[in-house]
């Protein structure tokens, strides 16, 4: 949402626990303050009460409750050794009970009887009758009531505007997906030809989701007499009108209507009844959740002829039991993260980062539903499917997809194999169960499939869950994707081992701080490689809770303390030991390196809790960039270039270059260097960068990535492999290394230029898990060590580790041509910044780009007067200078900001129910309100996180909403 959390906002009273501590003399800031010895004893008794309660529950065999008691105590005092040991014991007891078959939860779910007719709430229905925990209600909320009820209209309006500004960029994905678009167009042409066969009938079309107008244009080009192009989203409706006009289809043949399909009226919106209904762009991964059936029902009953054709004609839904698990990461037990695998609705498996792990099929696909859209259902339905399991595993999710019969021979499938065939804009859906069920090969389990015409759901009626999921919408799914990057954590482990060895030789002890611990993996690794004590700190409470569980599961509670606090607010003697820490490890990086505020947070940690001479991992980073052409000229044979204005954004976008249609126009160049450790740390100056052009085109964007230097031996990178080979239409070979680059320098410096594989500097890029690591191939001598100790390379430090690194080295590119060209998936992706000006370039020239360093990003810009100014989205344009002549689209977005401020005022008072109640209700009625489920879930998550963070006692300006809610890769 782009909301910066205010740092000076007054905070509400603390929770009951904090209030009790305050009565006992705990001030909440700095050291405990006691007026007398009695208060100090009372405070100690308060902390010990959690330990007594946990031990008592453990003795009674109530392990789950004991875990909760110990976790509550650790929130009050993260450094208490008794509570940490107790949590570890309770976690181990709970794991033993689960292995023995105990502690399983039998959950019986009740569902509505099949064939109950769907109805709508009357406009005067009180809100308490609408609010329900059932995500498949039989009585649906109408758009009129949602937009006029005083209790929820602000929420619905906010969600609508936020979806409005997301949809054009999402729709560009469809236009770039030639596989999907060609099949949809083939279905449209086939339907138009079938109706107009013999030349006796005019084809009159209603397109229920016009998008950019390509399908409407396809119908007109195929011979349709008139098309009513309906678009529920404002900016897509404006774009459809512009594109249809630009392609020669004017108002005498096509009318663009900005309305919900369920609000259409005859004559007013549709001139005459239609005989062809197009609805393929109302589809999403959930099939029904964007309002497909209510829209088609309304048009068939009031706006269509009796023999009207519907495209798609039918849809068949398939389901499959799957396992989505984190398992072990770099040798660590991170299974506690799997309990956080929950979402209020389905996820799109095809969008990277949402599952955060490999999806393993456990059963054969079964057909769940078949919908004939010429006669759409008007009743809810439920049926039980027997799933036969083909292998052992932990069943915790259901994968589902659908096969569409568009018209005639035109079909489209969103199944697991569709991506290999070329489908990019749609994919399977993924719905998590309420827990994980242990299954064996040959088992048969019943799955209850239910739908209420606007949403499908899959559940197990009587489930013996080995572990239940934690239903927490505030938990960031991005961290599940981070755990999937096992190679990154292995590289961090090697760097931490070297740093710990240096500190142990110099200081005798290693006291570490994991800044922004997330799931706690780096804190555990620091403890396992030799740290005497580790403090893992995170601002977000669900992440701090998860870190406590993973620390206990890996049996390092005696050395690792988890603190729920802002990194910039840490204090010695309270959160860390009084002498401070001498090792800091951080993984606070997004695709653009600085988006999570890493420099500010590390600077504050250095001032408040770090000792002089403390080591930081990573030590430095080097940013590289290229100039690209990112635009779409045509789609489906029509000019759609007018939609390119929605690509522009004043904030960097997280992309995956290999999946992003583009043309590389320049050679890579080094843009900036950042030092997090050593004497060279500090701010980066603005620079002028000259990019060498290698291909003709129109440069309108900069893509940049970074090499993250963990130490002077190892480097992580999110560089897109083969980027040089993609420059223009010809292969561009790496330049020769400069003199002196054949051997690594004696003192650590980032590489001066990106030279492809950098011969002599690294031995290629090795695929490890889902990331890269780079390592020098020569051994540093004792003279190269700044502390005069042993050699700094992993070969000298640990022979076993040296052999492991050698085994992980990549094959020679000549022996394995795909080794250097294939890009392994990683959760970082690359960052893209669209430029304010577009400049035409040709080979042999250079383009000057100004690189400015801002607090949380790098800003790339062309020199003034170079190129033509690019078109911007309507809500990014400023008209005039006063409020009276302000752009109305800007006012819509500003209205959202005012709603957020009002929401934060309610959060401070704690007198209103949580925002999650409203968001769950809107999500339950998403299909009847014709909303977008993916956008709604993202907004849902952002608001819940915003509410939770603003209930934190204190936080600094470095705490941003985007740092927590940013997805692994941009949705849509």
C-alpha cells in the first residue's frame, strides 16, 4: 500500500501481561525500575509463574498448553534460561507424542445439506446476520448493501480502489501470454462462426470482462455485429475504450460499460439481447471466486436470447492431495514453519513464492465438479471423493485446477503440466487443510468438496491431524519462500563459521545478534558454528513466535534468546548482554537490496548494541544494472501499446527477468557498492553511470541486482544468468578480465565490473537449493589475513567443508551447456525501475544514467532533456496546483490514505473489533461482490499486519509495512 508507519504515534496501553509487569515495577523501557525489594521479588515471581505453569502442564501431559505457557513467559522475559529450557522440553515432548500417535486432533466439520438454494441478504439485513465464520455462506452479501452499510462500506471501498490500481498490471500478464490468448481467441472465432453460419443471424456479444478489449476486438474482426464490453474495474474499462478506438472499432459497433456484470440492464447498457456471452476473463485460479456464475446467470436470465452460447461452455474441476513442506534447511529442523501454512482462501500455486516450497503430489487426480455454464448452478452442492494415495507423506494441502471447453475444439487447461506447455497467466490453485495428516501408500481418505456457486472448498470431515495449522493472516508467506532457499543458508553457515573462528581467536567469546531473524534459521546456525550466545530479534510477533519454536526444535535454547522488538530500539542490559555483541548477521534484503531498511537498522544496531570491531555478515554488496526495453506493442493481432502506461511506477518492482518479456539493450555495469562492515562503511554518493548500448531499441527501464559479499571468501547473487547472451538479437560475449583480476586481491573489495563468469575471480555460479553462491578458487595466505590468524578460506579452515564446497562446484560450461544459462528459482528475483523518460538507443553509443542513493532504494534517472516523457497511470498524474483542480484519480488513492489513518486511530483506542472480522466477511462474499481474490488477500494481509505492528509498544522509522508484507515475487 506504500504506507509508512508513523514513528511518533502514541501507543495504546499494553496488554494485560505488560500491565501486570508494570504493577510489579517493570517500566517497559530500559531496565526494570523497582521502588523497593518487595517489587523486585514480585516481578521475579511473575516471571517464575509462567515456568511453574508450564512445568505443571507438562507433568499433566498437556504438552501443547505447556508450549503456550512457556512462550508467553518468553515474551515477558526473552532471556530467562528456565523458560527457554522449558520450551525446548515441551517441544520435544510434543514431537514424541506426535510420533507415537498421540496428541492428534479429531475435527468434525458440519456442512450445509446439498442442493440448498443460494439466496441474497435483503438490503435492510442487520450486519450481525451477515458476519459469519463460514466461508461458504448460503446467503450472500449484495454489492448494494456492501457499499451502503455504514459498518463495512469503507472497507469495501478501500479494497475496490486498491484492486483497481493493481488490475491493469495483472492484465498485462495475460496479454503477454500468447499461449492462453491464442486459445481464447480461437474459441471466440469458433463461436462467432457457429452463430453466423448461413448468414441469417447477426452476432451480438456481451463480453463480461473486457480487460484491454482484445476478445471484443477479436469478435468484431470475426464478423460480430455489435459487442457490449463490460468491465468491472475502472482503469481496465478506460484502457479497453482507448485500445478499441485505436484499432478502428468505434461506438457504432462496440460499447464499453464500466459496471459489474450483475448490474447490467437491458436498453440502458445492452441495446438488444445478445446471443453470445464471453466470460473467460472472469476466470481466476479459483474458477468461481471472481463471480463467474452470478454474472452468467444474470445475463442469461435478463439479457440473452434463449439459444445464446456461453464461452467457456463448460469447466471440469480436478483435485489432488499434495504435500507442501519445508523440512530441513541447511541441516536444521524447520518443520515448525509448516504450521504457518494457512491462508484465508486459496493460493495460486503458479505464482512463485506463495507456496514457498516444492509441491509433491500424493494421490491421483480426481474429478470434483463439472459446471455447464449454459445452465449454471443455483444451489450449493457437496460430495465426498475418495483419494487413493500413491506414496507416504504429510497431506496438508489440496491442489485443484480446471479444464475449460471454450467452444468446438478450443480448450484450455490450468493443470500442473500447463506451464510446460506455455501457459503463464493461470495455474493450479492450492488450498491448505486445517492441519497435516500422515498418509501411507495404499491409504484411501475421503475429501469433502463443497461449493456455493461463488467459491469452492475442500476439507476432511473427520481428520486425525498430526499437527494443526495456525490460522494467522498476519504471518508473512514471504518467509516460507526464504526457507526454501537452502543454498543461501549453507553459504551463510560457512561465512558465520569463519567469522566465529576469527572472533574466538581475538576475543575469546562470540556473542551474536541476528537482526531480523524471521524464522530463526541464521540465529540457530550462529549457535551451531560456535557462538557463545545469540540474540534473535524481530519486530513482527508471529515471526518471533516461530523463531522460538524453531530454536527449541533445534535444541539451542541454552544459547539463543528470541526478542520481539525493533532492531533500532534494542538496549544493552535488557535485550542483549550489557557488554553488547561482537557479531551481527542479517538477511534484511529485498530484490533491490535496500528496500527493507537494512542500512538504517544496521547503523542503529552499531550505535546501540555492537562492540567496537564487531563483525557484520554480510560485509558488503555490489549492485549491477542493465537497460532494457519493457513494453508490449501488440497482442492477438491488435495494437495494445496504450496499456504500457500502467507499467510505470515510482517504486521498484520485484520481477524475475527470465519470465519477464523484455529486450536487453545495454551491457551490465556496476551501479553502486555498499559496505556493512569495516572502515569503508557509510553512505553512497550519487554517481553518473554510462551504459554501453549493444542493441537498438527504446530504453524505458533499468533492471538491477546485487552480489552480496558475505565475507572475503563467499558471495551470494541474484544475478540473472545469461543476461549477456540475451542482449539484443546477437550473442554478446563477456569482455576479457582486466589486468590483475586473474588473482583475488589481498584485501577484500567487490569486483570492479560484472564480467559474466569473472575468470579467475570465481569458479562460475553453482546451483545450491534455490540460490547462488560464489567463492574464490584460491586459498588466502596468512599474510592476507588482517588478524594474522589462519587462512581465511574454507579449505584452510575446515577440510570437510572444503570437500563439500568442491562437490558443489559447477560443471564446466562446455560439458554442461545448460549449467550457466539456466536460472534456478530464488525468492529475491531482480528489481526493475521504470524510467520517467524513454530514450531511443542504438549500438555503439552510451546512455548516461544518474544513480541516486535514497534511504531505502537506489533511484535511476536519465539526464534532464534526454528522451520523451513516458505516459503514467492516471492516479500518478498531477493536474494543476490546487485541491480544486486536483486529478480525481489522485483523490481516489488519497482517500485510501485517509481511511488508513482513520483505521490507525481506531487501533490506538482498542475499542473496536479487529479489522480481520471485516476482511473475512468481504472475502467470504468475494464472488457475489465481483472482487479479485488475490488482490483482496494481499490487502487483507497488509491491514492485519499494520494493525499488529501499531499495537507494538515502540518502533522506529525503519519499521515499514512493505518490509513485512512484500511478497517473494510480485503478484500477477
